[in-house]
């Protein structure tokens, strides 16, 4: 076996010595990103017997155990070329470090469809693993060639009319490029700046007439020239472009490469379709810029091609190419025979057919539901945003509108309708609908209008907390309409942003991943968190990372330490509610099925709620202790919430409490699990009014007393919980007849909205029962008259 491996090494070495290799040692994109490699038809690959590359740089050697490389980057390039020929793409997988000095000793390069983090991935297990040997070389140690998906067959051929330029060797000082998630403001290299403040007619004359197609190897004097070329090509073809990511040198921070992408790239806006077309240019040692990566295929139809003789003139305000937020609000539009970059006018992304359908639905619902509310924003005679909520949703908000989720799942993929929903948590821990919206555009004006419509529909109700995306427009709208409401960022978006900005470190450095997660999820105090965060910035050179700094500034909206002190109805910090409409309303739900599916989802959830209501009033959970507190809570809580409380009560028996401090009527206890000194919580108990609070903040976050507080109540021999610690929203009476057991001492104005909706719901059921027959109608009418007379007499 050893001899066999040595022979393989000798064979690989001979290949490197005699190969007629023509390489470009280009800077790599940041780890963790899919490498877009060119797929060429097999007929274009010319095998050569005396080397492992042809004159186009394509690999002709199958990867195999024992194949040797001078560096891990060389192995990556080889596997990338091999993938190009086969018709798949690769990503950089895990790395392994030495336990002695921490140096990288092994790397994995995997198929781009490895894992299941996105819908496009299939869990493919194909990979190669290269390992560093004593000689300093890197050898393929493990390999799996089998894929579980079809290969791509479409290729890209460089047009013969464009001369392929030679690739100068990059500067050795560049040392690779680092990807920045949020672009920097300035760059000291003039050739790297895309000067779009003034693209005058004479500057574009060189691109008039027939526009050549881009191809790998095409060379430009500057990044601006490359942009103008790609813009002219896109204009001629019938699509628009945007400036994408830039990549900087790890050594001096200078820009080493740029991407220009199709305007429909990504999914941040309903008009975007996730198009993968782009052109990437890379700076060479000579100062010129060369197209090193290119994807021509689009996933959408083109517009009618614009006359190639048209020129680009940029509006006087222009824009800084480094500011992605400004860029997304600008468009190239025709003006006075040319094209200008102007601020986009608010237009609805909702087709007119949707307005007609929804308005017809609203009118039919209002005829049968007197509590049905809807509002439409009109702009210049055209429909924009829409909001609606039926009587049941408005009634539910009076009791369950304290913690809401603004669900914009449509943004994660290409939905036909930009449909959003307001969802709360009912007394059975089920999602409950609190309103719906159709969003015309993702501007601050739209979100503000939708939130204000929700407040009007809910009789001025404003939530204690809201879970929503962290986009600046949404943040500003929440601050304006819901002042004092704690805005928590959506977990899915936090994870996506982490992968975008820290993906390389998280996937390739296990130590960083452990320290990062410990900082976020284990910090118990502000000082602990700040100390751990600063350590991460210094140790992993993140002090200049714009995203990292921004997330620290907004830590109160996503770090558990700052969230757990606010009521969120127990919605997990690392997760959210399951989408209310789940798989019933999908991205491809057609116009003619939307209302049917919407009503189906609504009925399913409300039927599940009715079943839990019935169970809570007619079934009893089993008691596991003789503690009077358990019996007290069984009578009051819904079954689902009693089980949550019961779990905490049973767990408290395995904890011990030690009095550590007494200040007047307040005693402090250290409560920890028997045999586990790591889990420690401090409970403060006031003997004069039976107030209790725990450092774990479970009651503040979820509205149910924790095991630590219950342990102290046991120590103090408290046999009945104060009523303030059994929230009415979790009780079995949280909905119907909710005020029957409330003391009349409270101000009636405090319950005005609640009383109105409770009576309205009861009246609705009464009317339905009374209208079933003529006899029932007469009886119902007599009872109603008698009731009205009794109310008037009481005065």
C-alpha cells in the first residue's frame, strides 16, 4: 500500500514537470461562496497526453487519491477545472487545523449542491479532501465522485471576434482577496472606482454601434470602462445591470475584483428573480482589469433591446457605487433621447388583476361579517398597499395582540403576490391571524402605511413586541408607528446575514464558531457580552468589519441577553412561529386559487383552535404532585399552557435554593440544579407583597413562572400563586366570556374594546342560532327584548 502511494506521488510529480501549463493565479473569492466555473461542451476539451491541462487551462486528469499539489489553492483550482468539464460547481468545505500550532493541515472542496441550506441544494456528497504532508505538498487523501443530481450541459463559447488577452501574473503582495458584506466608502485606486457621476456621450462613443459579447479574458483599462462595456451589452440585449460585490486584498485593502450583476439578481424585492447572470473583473499587476468569471444565462425574459447608439447620462445627483442602499433606489430610464440614472418613483409591484380580485372578496366578506375591515392606499388613482382583517382577527387582537410576528415570507423566494401577515400566539400556543397585507413596494412609506392601517383596525392597539425583518425601512416604520415596542429581528434573516458576512469563518473555523455562539447565547450580563464580542473582533481581525460593527449597535434587537426581558409569548429566540399559511399559500399560487386557499388555511387553524377550546373546558390534565399550586393552575390554564407550567413545577423538585442576601423585606436566593454547579440563577423574593423575579427572565419572556421562582415559593411555603403570575391570556377563558370572572373594581374603560368584541362574537353565534328557523327566531327575539329591558333598568 505504501509503495502504491509512492508510485502515485511520483506519477503526479511527473505530470507537473512535463505539463505544458498555462495558469493564472487569480485571487479567490471569500470562502463559503459558490464558485461559478465555466462549463464547456466536451467536444471543446482537447486532451493532451503530456500534461494535466490543455492550453485553455482545463484539467484532463481525473482526481484520485495520492494526486499531489504545491498548495491547497492549486488543488482547489484543479478540482474547479475538473468540475467545469463534468458540468457541476464546487464550494470550499471544512478545514482542519493542527492541535499543536493551529495551522491548516487539511481542506475539503465539495459539490455546490452539498447540504440542504437552500432549496437548490440536494445533499450531494461528492468531494475531495486534500491533506498537507511533511514535504509541504498537499495530497488528495479522500475522494467521492458520485453525485446525486444531474450535471449541467449548457456551455459558453467565447466569441471569436474578441481577441483573448493574456493574463498577467497578479502581484504577489495581494495575498488573495477578502469579501466584504458591506462595502467600504472609499478606495485609493483610481482605476478601481466606477465613476458613474458623469458618463457623458463622448465617453460612450466607443461602445456605439454593434456591441461585442463579453467573454473570459477580455481586458479593460479601468473598472469604469468595464462597467460601461457591460452596460452597453446589457442595453443591447434587453436587460439592466447593477453593481454587485467587490473584493479587497487582505494585505492593503485595495479593490482586487468587482462583479456587475443582472438587475434581477437576488430576492430582496418582488421584482427580482434570483438571476445568476453576472460579469466579474479582476485587477492585474499591470493595472488593467480582466474578465475572469462570467455567467451569461438569465432565468427571465428580456425587454425589447434598446438602440445601441443610445448613451448614458447620469443625473446630477448621481450615486456612489459603494452604497448598495442608494443603488437599489435608482434606475436607468430614458430621458431626452438618452438614459439617466434617476431615483425610482414609487410604483406598485402588484398586478391590477389582484386588486380586482381582492376588492371583490372584501366586499363579499363585509356583507356577512360586520367586523370585517379593509383599507387600500391609492396613489395617483392607482392602487398601492392593501390591508385587511376580519372580525375574528380583530377580536383575537384584543387578547393576543401583545406579541406579534410580521411575516414577510414572500421575500425569501419569488412569490406571485407580495403577501404578508400579522400573526400572534393564542392561549393554546397556536398561531392566530391578526391581519393581512399586500405590499406594493418595500419602501418605508409602504410599511408605515400598513402598520398604521393595522393600528386603526385594532382600535389603537399597539404590541409590546414585534418580530420583523431588520431592513432599515421596516425598522424606521416600527419606530414611527409603534414607539416603545421592542423590535426583534427575524431569525431566518439573522442566519442569512451571518452566512453572508461570516460564512467563511463559521464553516471553516470551528473555534470561531464555538466562541461566536458562546458569546451570543451564553452571555448572562452586558459586561460578559461586551467582553466576549471585543475578544472576537480582536482575535479574528473583525474590528473593521462593517456588518460586525452594525450588529453590535443593534444588539438589543437580536441578542438573547437583551431580548429575554421582554414579553414575546415564548416564541424561541433562535426561531419563530411556523408560517400561518405554511404550504397552502405557495410562491406559485395562481390568481384564481388565492382566495380559496386563503380561506382553507383560515378554517384549518380556527378548527384546531376550537378543538383545543373544547378540550380545555371538557378534559382535565393529570396531576403529578399534591402541591395545591398545581391544582390551582390546572383549573385556570388551558391544557397546552398547563403542561408548560407543570413541566417547570416538576423540574423545581430537582433544584436547591440557598438564601444569599437579605435587604429589608427582599431576600435573594441562589437556585441551582442538584449536582450541576454550572446552571445558577438568582431569585429575588419580597415577603411583604409576594413579588418574585428570576435572573432567567422566563416569566418576563414567556409569561409563565420558571422552576427557580417556584422553588423559592416552595421554600417559603406559598400554597397559592398570586393572580398576577397567571396571565389571563394563557387561561382557558381567554376568549369567550373572558370578563365574567374579572372583578368589577377595574375601570370599565380599560376593557371597552375587549367587551365590545366579546359581545359581538357572542351575538354573532346568537344570531346564527336564532335564524335557523321561524320558531327559533321568535324565541331569540323575545329573549333579546327581555335582556335589553333588564339592561336599561339597571342603568
